[in-house]
């Protein structure tokens, strides 16, 4: 299958939208856009679009940068981006054309 890999970057886990963390909100918007899977990657350090440094601290992870990545059909990626834009949260994203598929059988899964 051909589609898009969309990665949305949240510079700070403490930001909230609709009574959820921004990451939870992004995941919920992805689900509502019909996207069935996403990967959340937590980074130890990052610099946001304003040049501010963010890092995970030993006792406080709220400033830890996070990236949410999905691989899906272009139409669903478009729908997710439209939903995120409508949400009014300032986010940075990258989008790349990809080829993807699921391999193996579900019988092999625990």
C-alpha cells in the first residue's frame, strides 16, 4: 500500500488540550480520523520552533519532547491534519510518502 508517514512533534508533555495531554489528544484525533495505529516516541532532549530547549529531567518529565508517528492512507493523514489544525494547538509535523503493509499472520501473535 502507498500512503504517508506523518510525525507530529509535541515539545512539551505538560501542555493540555480538551482535558488531555497534547499527546493523548493527538492520539484521540488520529483514532477519530480512522487511523488504527500510532507510535509515541519520547526523546530526552529537543529544541522547539522558538529555539527553546526542552529536556527530560530525572524527577520531572513534563518538559520531555514527544513525537507521534502514524503510517496511513493519504486521505486519513489529510483528515488528521485537518483535525489538528482545527484544534488550534501549535504543532510541528513532517510528512513523507511511504509504502507499507502488514506481514505475517495474526496466529503468530501472543
